C-alpha cells in the first residue's frame, strides 16, 4: 500500500512538472508571486521543472520495476517446481 502511494505521489509530481502541462498551469498561477517568478525566469524554471520531471518519471519506473519483481513467481527461464504425488 505504501509503495502504491509513493508511486502515485511521483506520478502527480510528474504530471505537474511535465513540460507540456506547464502551459496549462501558468494561467492558474497568474497574479501570484510564483507566477511572477515563472514569468521573470522562464528558462531557469523550464530547466528545473524538466529535471524534476525526468527524476519523477525515473522514480515511477523504478517503483514499478521493483513491484514487478516482487509480484513475479517465476521468470521465463525457470521451471516451476512439481509437488510430490503429481
């Protein structure tokens, strides 16, 4: 449960910092101090948000890969064990 919550949190962070969604978020920040900072330092903000986006996507895949390994009973090369009497 905790791992799913962490993965969800990284997904929300990726959604908010995605470069294509910044255009949709900026009008919501109009008139705020954060919006003014974004307008004054567009290049720095774009680079920082891009880095945060990449890190959050990597963390999502890391969590998904970790969960996939825990859920796997066997891989493609293993032979499932036989129970006695079969």
